[in-house]
C-alpha cells in the first residue's frame, strides 16, 4: 500500500505541474481547431462526388478527425519528457536510481500523468465546439451507451500502449546516448502507422490488415474508430484483445531492456 501511495503522489505532482500551462493549452486549442477544420474540409470535398469509393462514411471520418484533435496530447508521440532524456544523457539518471522506487514505474507514471493533464485542458473545448457544429462538419454522438463505454475503455488502453511504446525510446537512449535519431524515426513511423495522418482503413486492404496487427494500431486507431461506428462487433473485440496484448508485450520488453541497460550503465566512470 505504501509503494502504491508514492506512485500516486508522483502522478499528482506531475499532473499538477502539467495543468499549470493554460496559455499553452489555449494556443494548442486554436491550432487543433484549425487543423481539424482543414482536414474535415478536405474529406468533405473528396466525398462530394466519390463517397461510395471510400471505406469509411463521411460522418465516421469527421468524428475520427475531431477526436484526433481533442485527444491529440494523449496520443502524440513527438512530445516526450525532455528533462528525462537530458538526465539519461548527462548522467543525472543516477539520482533517479537512488530513489526508493522502481525506475520503470516512475518513468511510466511521469509519461502518463503529463499526457492526462494536457488532454484535460484541451479536450473539453474542442469536443464542445465540434458537437454543436452542423452536419457534415460536426462530431456526432455515439450510437448507444455500449459504444460510448467501449470508446472510453479503449481510450484508456490506447493511452497506456502509447506510454509503453515511448518507454522504449527512453530506454534505448541509455544505449545510444543520442535520442534524436530514435525519436525522429519513431515519430515518422507512428504518425503514419497510427492513423494520425490517414485513417488506417484508407490504406490498401492487404496493407491495412497488416497494420492493424501492429502496436501502432493499438493506440488511437481503435478508440476513434469504435466511437465513429467504423469498428464494431467481433472486429472491435479483436482490436481490444490486440490492445491488451501489445500493452503487456511492450511493458515486458521495456522492463527487460531496462534491466539489461542498468547492468551496463556507467556513470562518471563508476
């Protein structure tokens, strides 16, 4: 119980620190509105004459885009703990090792709490405006309560998978001591393969089926498509199962890599 309490305290400290940046949140909201409208106007134009040729309905795509903007800070992979990366590179990670807590758990909670604080500042205003917009530009409500709670559950799982994948970037930095290359490669892949740029159903069918099996698809792709009604029934349950699988697999891999990295870590020649 005591060990759990210290992680709760760490979450609260990082959460309170992140929720202070209200001006940055306002600027982010304005940017997310702009990108949301631009993306939706593009799809409305494309669907005007070729709606039958696309794998998702226009309303599903619009809902997907608004959810993407509302929960951007929960799933963005380019935003990482800069002070944590600096600590790894300059050796200050030694202070982290001296604390009476599990290093992996501390880093994971820092990642998660920072994202939760940011999304709470931004999601509400974006969703409010998106819901009151007229069709076809507005966000539609879920088809029924089951869909809504399925969306919430997969949203939590997706955010946990995202943090678990980012943990690998932190840990791999302990091997390379240069985080830039890993971050750029990972961000480029995640932007494409999570469906951030283009929803995964828009990829050619053989490729989209393969991509849906990857950990990238277990992040934002699943909750957004469940909410919009594009993912339902047995396919939705399969996606949830993959989310759980990748969460456990990434956590296990991260702990194995961290244990190996710590065995070979040298700090100031010691």
